[in-house]
C-alpha cells in the first residue's frame, strides 16, 4: 500500500475533475460507506471506529486515508488522540442509504 503524491495542476477544470474522481472513489466502497455511516453518530477515534465497523486497524486506516483524500472525513488531534469527523461531503451517506 504505497501512498501516491497528489496530482496538482494550474488548470481549474482538471483540478476539479481530479477532486471529483477522488471523491467518487472514496464513496464507491461499501466498507468506506460503513465508516461514513459510523461517523454520522458523531466524531470517533480509531478504536471507536474499529468497534463500530469490525475492521482491523490497518484496514481501517487505509480506508480512512482514501476518505480523507476524497474530502469525506477530516482528522484532528485532540488530547493525544486522533479524532475523525465527517465533512460536508462525507454527509452524502445520508442520501446513499
């Protein structure tokens, strides 16, 4: 699982298309949609998301990275823990059920 560097361009149309592709990739997985659904209940740590989704930590972190790249979730350090929350784009899960 290697991380690819984000592609950047000065062309706004190309940049928007790339953003849309990352977003669609993020929401196109049943596992990632289950993570989004778990986050509709509120912000959560990795441990809380593991319990809610039954995913192991490695798998969960990979899917969270894809969701972050697709602008569906964001993370913030709070009291030494990473807290994940939905963004406005991640709230699409309300319409995908």
